[in-house]
C-alpha cells in the first residue's frame, strides 16, 4: 500500500512537471504565427537559458546517482577497514522478510554499547546474502562497523558488508539525457518553420518543464531537510549523537509550545539543565514535535534522560527520541 501511494505521488509530480506544461503549450501557442517578427537574439537567450537549466538538472542528478552508488560502495569499503568495531546483540528480527534476488531483507533491532560505552538500541536494515545460514536471528550476536566521523554514508554497517553499484540508475540517466536531446530535435523540426529557434518562449516545455522541475524539487528538498527532518530530530546529527553521545540525567526547567506545527502536531520547547561527566552544569534548549495527546503530560515532567555530545555539550536530545531510530 505504501509503495502504491508513493508511486501515485511520483506519477502526479511527473505529470505536472512534464505533461501538463506540454498540454497547455501545444493547445495555446502552437502552431506559431509571426515568427519572422521575433527577435533572433531573444530566441538565442531563451535557448541558452534552456540548455543551462537542463545541464544543471543532469549534473545534479548525476552527482546524486554517483553519491548513492559508486561513492557509497567506496565508503562501505572504507568503513569496513577503518570504522570502529562494535558488538551487538539482535533483540528483535522482523518476521516479514522480503526475498529479492536470493537475498533476504530484514529489519533488526540491536542492543549494543556506543562509542562512549553507553548502552543503546539501534534499528538496522540488512541484506542477508546467505539466508540459509540464519545469521540474523534473535539472540545472536553480530559485529558492526561505525564511521566515527559520520561523514561517510551509510555510517553504520554490518561488518563484512559489500557495496553494490546498480547500473540501472546510470542507464536511466542516459535515457533521460537521450529523451531531452530527442525533444530538442523534435521541437526544432516541428516548430522552426525556417526561422531557427525563434519559436522558443518562456512557456515552451524546454524552458517551463526545466524551471518547474528545479523549483518544485528545491521546495520539496527544503521542506524535507530543514523543516520535517530537523523538527522531527531525524537525520545524520541524531544518528551521530546516538553513537557518540553520553547519557545524563536532566532536569526540565520549563516547557512551552513554540507555535510551530508539523502534520498538525505542535513543536514544544524544553529548557533543560544537566550535569556532564566532568561535573559541569549546562542549560540547553531541546525542541521536539509532540503528539497533541501528550502535550498535557509533557508539561508536568520534571526529569528526563538525555544524550549529549561530550565535545559540544549544547548538542542534546532526549534518549527516548534516539531509541526509536
């Protein structure tokens, strides 16, 4: 159901980026009239803008594909060689196992000690290339490798994991490049009427689709990265705090809503005081999204467990939020 929902919104997004602008353009501006009166310099400017936009899109897309394929494979090799080794016990393994190309994909809940010796739990999805050996069953122990700098994705791996490069992503990129090139040729042959690129306007799909693609993906990126992930305390910084942080008892000094809502759930600000392992007292602010049903109860809390970064004591999160990662 989740995949079908995601596929629907992907197709919906692609429709409004590529199909809808074309429908509007070809039903309103095509065929062209008075191309002989169009300034050729203006047409060349539109052509240059169009080429720059698509070049930017293709470059960004290639960098993303490279980052999550070839670079990730190299990172996995480096983490296996230089990453910190941690022993973990499997306390829960997902019963619903997806088998794909003779591999079993399982979700594990692991109990282990982090890099500072604090006991934590961590959820990790693994691809079991040898499911018949039943290596990832509840109660068994495995070893992890952790990038202590948290600069090399995927940061935490099962020892011995080998990266794979999915060539289909690069094939898809090439097909996308061929499709764009073909549309330039198709549009020119269909619309030029002997006047070169004078048919280009801001509403032409060669310009509008590129502009909309950059605009809407940029908006989605900002919303997800700077609003959703940051407000929900999800991401690399939280993962790093879980594996590099120390546990401390905190005292909640005050609680108040910030006025921000995510999915109709309020953001709450906690003023917290805690003492680190060096005996120093720190006052910090912790913000998190709280269920409407829990707003009343959190306002009465006076004590909490939290994790802090020994090198940056102002970086703090509640232990309960890190456990769910």
